C-alpha cells in the first residue's frame, strides 16, 4: 500500500482523451509505465505506415487464454484475499503454474483495462471505494508477479491433488496410474530431468535410476504462504522473532508430512511394480542357483576328500601290513639266526666238553681252553661256527688250537689297534680324559659293568650303547664322567684279556646276585604273603619247566642272574596280569627286558620252591 495518495495527470494522444486518475497502488503505477511504453511502440509503428489494427494484435492475441468470469470477480471479498485462487482472478485458471511472466503481464493488462474502477465508473457502474474487487486483482498480480511469492503460492496451489492412488487402481493399470501421479509430483523437484516411470520393457538400470531418484527426492515445496501471522506485524524485534519461530515450526511440520507423502507414493509404486517383482524373482533364482552350485561344489569336495581319506587309509593299511610282514620276516630271520647261533654254540661246547677241551688232562690248560671256547662263541657268527664245527669234527685238536690261536691273534690285533688309536692323539684333553677313565673304573663301577654285560648278552641291538646308558644311570661317578660305548667296550675287552674269563665274570655275578638276594629278603616277604596265588600261578609253569630241564640256582640255563630291578618287574607283572589273562606269560615276559617266557616261568618256579623249602624247614624245627 502507498502511504500517501498520489494524483497523476497523463496526456494521451488521440483518439484517447485527457482524464484525471487517482493511483493508490504501486502496481497500478507500474502498469501505466508499461502502457506508456506500449503506446510509444505503437506510435513508432504507425509512423512506419503500419495499420492501427495490426498494432493492437498483441493485446487481443489468444484472448481466450485469459478468460475472466465477471460474476466470480464481483463475488470476491478483499478481506479474504489469502484464500482466493489468484490464477482464477487474473483469468489464468487453465494455465496456472505453467503461465509465463509474459502471460501474467498480458492478463493483468487486459483485466485492468476492463475492470479498473474508473473504467467501470465511466460506464455508469456503481463502484465501492473500500471493498472493491479490484483490490483482489492487484493483490493477485502482486503475489504472482513476484517470483518468491509466486513460488510460495504454487507450493499450496488449491488445485493440486495431494491424494494417493488406491492399490486396486494400481493393480489394474500400474504404468498408467503411477505414471500420472509421478508426473504430477515431478513439478516439485529441485533437480531437472526427472526420470519417467518407463514401461514393462524398461531395463533394470532404468528402473533402479527411477527409484533412486524418487527415494532421494528433493522438493522445493514450502509453506510460508500458509503462515497464520505476519512477522512484520510484531510490535518489536522480540515479538517478530517469536512469530517467525512459530511459523518455521509449522512449516517444518508440513514439509515433513509432504516428504512422508512422497515416500508413501514411492513405496506404493515399488511394492506393486511388476518389474521389481520380476527382478526379485530373477535374483532369487540366481541366488538359489549359486547356492545349489556352492552346495554341489561342497559335496564334490567332500566326496573327493572322503575318497582321498579312503585311499590314504587303504595305503596306510597296506603299508602297515607290508611293514608288519617285513618286521615279521626280520624277526623270524633273527630268531632263526639266534637259534642257529645257539645251536652251533651248543654243538661247539659239547664237542669241546666231550674232548675235555683238548687239555690233555691239565686243569690249567682246560680252564684256558674253556675261556677260548667262550671267546670263539662270542666272536664267530652262525655260519662261521657251523664251518668250524665241521672242521673240528674232522680235524680234532689241531683245528681247535689253530682257530683258538687265530682268535687270540685277532683279539690282540684289535687291542693293539685300539691302543694305537688311543695313543695317536697328542692333545692334552685326550691325555687328561684317559687319566680320568682310569680313575673312574673303581671296583664298584667294574661290578656294575659286569652286571650290565650279563644283563645285556651278545646279540642285543646296539649292545654297548645300551650298556653305556646303564652305566650312566647306575654309576655313582656318572655325574662327573659320562660313559660311552667305546669306554665300556674297551674295559670289557681288558677284563676278558686278563685273568677274568667269562666264567669268572659269571661267578662274580652269581656271588653278587646272592648277596643282593640276601639283601632283598624283605621284598621276598611279599612273595610269602602271596604264596598261594603265586603257587597257583606257577602250577602251569612247572610242567613246562620240567620239560626244559629244571631250575637253576638263581639264574637261567646260561647262568644269567636275576637282578633286583628284574625281580621287582616280575612281581609287578604277576600282579598286573591275573590267571584269566589270555597269553598271560607272554605279556609278563614283555614287561621284563631281555627275559623270555621260559626264563620267567623258571624264575617263578624257583621262588615257589624256595618258599616251600622255607615252610618245610620251619615245620621241621617245630
């Protein structure tokens, strides 16, 4: 509104007449400025020889586009201007938001020329000064002619349909119904080039692009036109701020509702889109095919692994069988060799004994030849002994003396070679070590060596390593000096090369075993307490022992003495395996190193005999 009334007199060229106008609105002044410019252009055209009717064609062009309902204008109330359809007031009801700025100007010019109060007064119409409908015209042009205000009014266009389609409508004609609704709402997009909904043949890329656009839709629609209060009406700055805050809150709420409406529209389309359904079905089938392929691959891999496991198991079983056969063959071969060696040794001893050891009646020579026989038995193998026995049967004493001399020479050569090898080293450490070795072979260690030699006879796998390990475990000086296989071998040869023959070693071992037996009487009390069970366990062994030639005096047939450790292992094994155990004595023999089943049975019978003898002696005394 203009704060003061302005009176303007305009001089017009014929055929217009001079009139007096009263201007109360700034848009009206703008209209007359534009009208004056228009007249100047028309005068220029007339001077150029153009007809008057052609110069007025711009005003009358497309008059049907600016159709104004006079009854509608007269029914308008200037006080309710905010609720009025401004496009209908200017005659642009059909164009609405599609109307250009030029359309607005032309429509406004036309309606002003026909409905200005002065024009209507000149025609004799009664015009009211306070509430004339011309005020609504100027207000409509003021709002629609300003881009910001027009955008605000277009956001709440009363002719726009905010409703959503029904599911039944969508199912009947999806692309027709949803295409119309999306095209209607595309006017609010901030971004240009809004994608179309497409058709049933649209590609998946087009469909994804369409829904990505609408799910991320940016709307320029705003609701400032519906503000209930104008902040400019506030009396001071605080009141204007409070009014603006309230307006912003209401606008944000309406904006949120609008975005929810758009999201609901998009969800409706997405849930009923036959293309999406088809894509989901194809994706499901693809996943199922991939899953089946994966399961098939897993099954194939599992089957392959099972096949490999079966093959590996079969190969392992086959290898174990072959290894078992090989081991069994080796064991049988060793047993045969042992039997053959034992047989040939027995044959040699019987031949030597039957010929009085070729001593000629001299006991001293006889003992020496006995030692020689044992040396020959230890050094020769089965085939050598077999050949020697055949020659001995044919040649007699001459063959025996010759082989005995060869054996002595061989032992002497080995001893000399060993001494030469030991003395060839000139280092101080070797000399000191030899001194230490002489110091470590005290009588107690020599007794342990004799026991080890008897405990592990010839034929034991890695015999001298085993004896050295036994010495390191039982010798009191093993903490300062470790025994090696060479140490014990050299010492054993030294003992054999001196006055200590194998029979002497056995005699010493027997004496030590007897002393050990006297010390272990307390342990034998356990046998006394279990005499009944032991006797029952030995009943079955007696017959076998009788067949094998009876019991010895604390040792086996060859004179090997039972040590304290072996005795303890035997007692523990008898307790572990009762009479009901299958192959009981085989299992007991496996628990005692270097002892056979026959030796274990003989030892048990010997202990039973001792217990019975003790009881008989006690009964006799009583």
